[in-house]
């Protein structure tokens, strides 16, 4: 068994910043990651980091833009923390040597992004995430922080107290991809989940193959509630053939969207009369699909994004990798012709419920980055707000887990504050199809005896349960292949839980996911080897995809309104009277429980009054 003060699961932007922060507090820190740090999906974040750095801008304006962009479903304490801490974190990155783009006067460059009232997006060409990863990885190496590279975390080791609010996390169980061994990791102070997004729930996504929502699913099954899972962001500019992201930086620099009739439709059809292409992402995505659905799409599938008028010098200086992406994946040279683009799944606004310090309702369990929901983004994330979320809340989680006093959190977690029960009408029963209490089915983390409740005993028991589970998968070599189950889930999510949502389609997705659960009961692994067994890993990931697809769909079916990225055909009005609240979903031994808590609109010195968004 490995022992450390703080264990960080995941080595992307949030994980690296959390590990550095914990080390700054003097903690013995280790990262457990299924990918080498610089291979993290953070590297695909091209656009930039929002931060109020210049005269004429302020953290208050950044906070207001973020709250407006969230369609008033963000929590003010988290949003204001993001806006206040982001400048310091960006300056810290610059001091660590991050290669930001610079203006002629030597200042770091900032450009406009969708939904912002000020050009506050700081960037490094079109590879901001890549530069951020490498900068922080250098700090990781410099500080001697241990990395368990290519270890896939299977389970959390959490006590089995009846109420999640009384539980404590003492560590994790990891699978060494190189050797095939399964070992426990005990955390004396805390575990920080920084496992990234869940894009592989969909088949057309900007997310990497590794983004299977592992941390979100593990926390869910361990008892931590999931918050606002129905809010999935579809980025308006992805390449049709692959889902590869074309950064919002293209539109920030002046790129223009055209339909098949050559119309600049964001203006000419009245989708965003003021901001045009730089409206928030949910607005632009719906506009593009409306153009396609009304017969003005190109090849009935996509629209054009044109940046030729920017000139070769400007494009090469600020957006060079876009030239290569478009040429490599679509055969289009954007210096000579417009790029084909359409909306694709991009980001999950929801995730593991946390407070503004990154802590969940389970003592000793933290989450940061895309896997977490503090609620910064509410129902729609502004471009340029993902990377500051990683570094701001990664740092706070690391500091807090290592013992720094960050003050009393204003955002309650679990059923500690005001909450109300919820209900949703589904055609089939959601949740586990195995008997209640099956340890393997429900996460494999519950201790069965008083002795096992000791930190060491708990981690050891969770480790043995994980070994048993893996052995059972490997023994069933003639069972169902994970790929056909995963494909079925991804297809129904893309077809039925996309930009435009209808009640019957959502119910169809619930049924399809139930069928996938039944099929998964006989899943098997054809590859019997123990080393570099990707078949085994993908089988385990598929379970996570099923759980999260169901959580997204249940939240979407329950929310009878149109807010941000959540559009309902039968409910096309935002309903602040009934729905100014967060959706929470708890696992409860395999039976999902729906409940709600109010949005916090009271900030440091003002209350944010919901207004109709206009761009």
C-alpha cells in the first residue's frame, strides 16, 4: 500500500495545480493518473484564460459576465471566487514561465471571447492549454512531486456511514496499467479528484478518448451528489468528420459564420443582433442547428466559419494550429476557403457537488476542474472560463486538503442546507439492475466490519473488492463486448439528449440506457492479459459512461424549462419562479434520488438579479 498526505487523481490542469498547492503547504503529495501529465486533455484547450488584468476591467465585471452567461444558475460565492482569484493565478503562471502571447508593449495579450463585456481572455496563440500543462509540469518536476503514471483509479475507499455527510474518504484503489497489479493508496489528509470531463458519453465530441468521467462516476457511487448534470455544453465550432475543436479564438479574432446562402446569419436572422458570432456558446450552437434544420445548412449538416479576411500573417501568428487541424482532418486550407463547422459536445457544466474550497459532502474528498461543480458555470459556460476554473479551484482544493484555513465555505454540500425532494417520471426504473447492496456493482467501497473502518483496513478491503471485480471481468471471456454497449449509449445520447431536447426523446434515452445496463451485466473481457489491457480498461470505463449518461438524462427530463444549454421543446421559457434551483442526484445504493437546492445569488456586496439574456 502507498501512503501520502494528499492524493490527487488526475494530472491535467486542475490536478497539477492542486498538487503544487498542497506541496506549497508542506504536504507529502502524489498524483495518480491514467495518462502522463502532458497528455492530459487540458492540452486541447486552445482559446485562453479569462482574467481581469487591465485598466478598464474588473473582477466584478468578470463575475457579472459569468453570472449572466450561466443564465443565473451559477452560485455567486463560486463565481466571485473565480473572478477574484484568476488574475493572481495568471500572474503566477507568467512568473513560472508560461509563454503567453504578448502585445508590442510587452504586456500579455488579451482578446474578445463570447459573452464577455471586455476582451479579458489571456492566451498563448491557439495552444493555451498545452502551454499551461507544460508550465505546471515543469513545476511538478522541480518540486519532486511523485507521479504514479499510467495508473487507472478504480474505486474510492469511503466509510459506509448511512448519511454521505457522515462518511470519510481515506484513499483510492488503482490499477497499474504497465504491470496489471491492483494496489491501495491511503491518503492521510484527503483525496482530490481532478479526472476531467465525460465527453465520451457522446459519440460526436471534442473530448479525448480518455474522458470517460471516471472520477464523477466513482464519487457518485460513493455517495457524493452530482449537481446540474443536465447542462451539457455543445461547442458551436467543431469539425464535422471528427469533432475536433476549432477554438473560439477564431471568432474572437474576427472569424465569421455563414450559411449555405452566404448570409451572416447571426445578424441577418436576428440570433444575436449585438454580439453576432461572439454571443454565448449555447446561443450560437442553437443558431447553427436552426439554420441546418431550416434548410440553410451546407450539405444539410454544417455551416461555414471564414477567417480568410484576417490575413495570413495574423492567422499564422495567433491561430497557426487551426490551419493544420482544418487541413489534416477536413482537407480544407482555411487560408484559402472557409472551414466546415457544427456543434459538438464539449463540456459538462455539472459534476461532483463541491463548495468553493473544492470539498464535497464526504470529509476528505475534494474535486476540482471539469469533474466538479462548485457552480461556476450554471447552465452555460463562457469561453475562457474553463482554464481559470482549473487553476483557481485546483489551487484552493490543494491548499485546503493540505490544511490551510480558507475560511468557512458559503456553499453548502449534501443535505446540510435548504433542499427539497424531487421526482421525475421515467418509462423504466433507473439505477442498478443488480440487487441493492452489491459492493462490486455499487462502487466496491463500503466496509463490512468495524475493523475495516480503520483507514488502513478500509483501503485494504476496497483493494480486495477491486481485485475480485477485475478477476470476475477477466473470467467472463465470452461475455458481451463493452464496445457495442458503449456505442449504444453514445448513439442514444447524441440522438436524444443533444442541443434540442424533447420529452419523448429523453424517455427513449432512459430506456436505451436501461437496456445498456442489462447488457453490461454479462460484459466480459476477451483479452486475458494483465499488462496494458486496454480491453479491460475500456470495459471498466463503460460502466462509468452508463451511470453518467443516465444522470444527464434524468436531470434533463426533470427540468421543465429552457435555461442556458438546456432547451426543451415543450418548455421554451425560462422559469425563474420554479426552476431557480440546482438539480442534485444521489446514488443511494443503486437507486438514483433526485432533489434540489436553491441557487445562491447573494454575492460579496450585491445580489445578482436574474435578467433576460441578450447578445
